[in-house]
């Protein structure tokens, strides 16, 4: 089985709930988890359970908060043309004339067409900030937000964080309807939750279920997100939509499913709203997310490991390796330690540790309680910032103010191995492109060699050179061993 990130379209409608769809155990668990019934005593547990009138009514919740759930329509950038001459080249491409003149006249035919997609989101502020999934809007050339009253807005992508699959977009509006954010840390297995979305294009759909588990890690993920697992029906068309508890509070963003077929099989995963909101605050303020690390690798503690380390039960995160000179190493953490607490937060599963450390401001002292040689020991670590391998400059609108962003470029330094493989003297790789640069023909994978005749060897060099330019900046780029200047109008 594989984990699928599913795209979504979300509007709102109320639907009924069928008692026949739930087992008696599920219903009882849901009642207890939602607080609709008092905790059962031993005598009550032995007595017959009367389910009459016990199921929740979701209609008032949907009526109140449904208008804040929006449809996100996306026009994606055309797939970049590469590997000339095997793939098509547009006449608008700045290299078209180069290859027409020097490539023997063999101009490939075909112009890649941009793809269209849909996703979901929900408004979190009256002035138009919207949360959605990163995979819904990442790489989009145009984003349109549609509300339940049929109003439409063109949206700007404020920022995208692929590690958590969270994105923030912004529309220009006033007094817009908003959702209420809840506390995902209080969720318990068995608690009722509902999702609003447009599975397979069936708009205004509401699906209900219960929380199956919390703090789940996904195979292959970096585990910065302790996912909420539910049995709510989530299908392609639900991504980016809100997951509500019975109080009408958003507790998560529907993000992934675990499936053999790509369709719903009872395993749905949502990003906890506290994680998403933390990402949102950083994207709005800084245009990027800063995360911390302590430089240790960890794994789950099973029953056998717990017994071998003398723990009373399986819990915590077992340290497998500590990087030399890392914050963890300097704090005294050793391989074989079991992390039990991070700043007072008890660690039940290993997936909690990266998330807690990541949210810590770099350099801030963190108390880490470890289990070593049959005793607990408290150490102090000062996490360092994770150096992201992705783009250092994002073209996202809103918070970005640097020169490269105004050009519509997301760039990063080329790694030494990449330079050797590309056989280039360049040092700056275009990871993503938008706005003016995209209109001029710059593409992901291009290597930037110079700006206005000045060679650039770092991101900082490019920013400095671009800031000295006028309304048009001439970029010297390399693509497939060819070099050409591309004029880009500053946005």
C-alpha cells in the first residue's frame, strides 16, 4: 500500500448520518469521545445501552462554518520542456531561435499545455488568509478561490511548506466568514469528526467518522507532522479541506489517504491544526518556515526494546545515532538513550520528537529527559536551524520583498556533485519560476550564470546584482549546455 496525497474541491452542504453505517462499538466510542454521554461506571457498562437520539446532528455545524470553506481552482504551469530535441519547444522559448539557427532546423513540434486542478481551503482571517495543502497550489500559475455564495477571487500564494504539506493563500476581501480553530492535542481515538469537501467532483459533500489514532507517522515522511488518523471518507477532491470536531472547531487539514487503489479504504490522515497554524504564522511573517534540529536519529521503542532497556512500558524515542558536533552531541545525548520528554512534553511515540524540536526557535535551550542505564537524566540542548535543501528564495507574493522574488525566481545553490554532473561553471539553480521570469521563458532546471553582464556565483550575488538593475534585468542562463541572455521585466 502507498500513501496518496489527494487533491480536493470544497464547498458545503449538510447530509444525514446513517446509524446502519456504524457498529454499536463505534457508536459507543463516538459518544464517549464527543462528550455526549457521561463516563460509564462499572454498573452502567453492564447495563444495556440506549442509542435512541444519541447520534450527533452535524447540520448546525455545517450551516455555521460551511461558508468559510472554499473551492481552490488551480491552473498549473506547463510541464517544462527539456532534453531537446526529444520534447516540444514553444516558439516563445528564448532558446527557440538559438536551436532554429544552430540545431540544423530540427525544431520539435508541440507546446505543452498547462494542467488544471482543484483543491480546497478554509478562511482563517476576515481579511482573506486561507489555509490549504501545499500540493494543491504548489507550482500553480493561477489560483482562483470560489466561495459558497458563488463569489470568486484571484488568490496569491503567500507561502508553501512541503514538509508539512501546508500552504497559505490570500484573497482581497473584508469581513469574510472564518472557521474557528481548535486544539488537536485534545483529540482522542473514538471522537467524532467530520470533513467537508468535493470527493470526485461531488461538491458540497460532508462525511463523518471518528478519530482512529493521533500522532501517526507516515512511511517515507520526514515525520515533522504527527498526523491525525481517521476513518472519515476522504477521497480525491477532499485535500486541503477542514476536519471539524463536534464543537465546530477545525482540528486538522485533510491531506493524505493510505490506499491500494488511490481511493478511500478507511485510512485518512490530517495535518493537526496547531502544526498548520504554526506554519501559517511563519509563512505570513517571513515567507518561509524555520525549523530546528539536534542532529540525532531515532526509532520507535517496542516491547522487546523497552524490556531490554529496563523501561516499565514501550514509550519514548530510542536514539540510534548522534552526529558529531551537533546540538545533541554537545548536550551529551548518546546512542542508546531513550528520549522520554522534550521541554516537559512526554514522548509516547518517536514521531513526536522531530515535530517538537522543529518548532523550537534555533538556539533556544531545550530540556531533554533521557533514560540511560536504568535512570532518567535531564540534558539541555540548543537546537540549530535546519538548512533547507529546497529553494532559498520563494516567489510567493505577500511576504517576499527581495529582488530575486520580484523576478519570480525560486533558486538555490548547486551542490558540488550537481555541478560535476552538469559540467557547468554556474552555481545557481532555478528550482521554481513564476510571474515575470516565467513570462520571459526562464524554466526550472536552468542555471543562472550572470545578471546584466556580471557573473554571479551565489544567491547573494544574484540578489545584489538584480537590485542594481532597472525595470528590465538580463539574466544569462544555461540550459542543455547552451547559454543565452533572457530579459526579465521586474515585477
